[in-house]
C-alpha cells in the first residue's frame, strides 16, 4: 500500500503564525501514522505529525523538512531554537 501524501495547510497560514522575530511555536507528534501539519486552535501552537522516531534528532530533522516544504523554503532557512528533546519546539524562520 502506498504511503499517503503529507497534509499541509497553505504557506501563508503557517507564516501568519510566526511572531515579529520570525519565531514559530510547534507541537510535535513523532511516530505518527502519516506526516501532517495542522493549524492550531486560537492561542495554540502549530501541530506537526511525523513518522520519524524521536531518536538521534530524526524527528527534529523531519519536522524542519516538512515545514520547509510547506512554506516553500530551504531547510537551511529554519533553525531549531528551543525544544530539541521536547514535543514543544520553537523554530526561527530566517530570511
């Protein structure tokens, strides 16, 4: 059976969640059944589901790749600022 394509909201909706300094709060669910990005409820964080396990930074790398693809940027323009070992992460979008 083929793996389903990732579910992604529009790039503008994701970028609108970033603060004035380009920081984006993300809640990660590793070992999910499919890769997906879901917009938050008001006041919440962007939710990213990834099939990658939370071992050796694999889930962090997968989250950065998914976000980069969703907003149409390269992975090198995203920086994990806080939360390398947590489900709650802070990611900076650099120009």
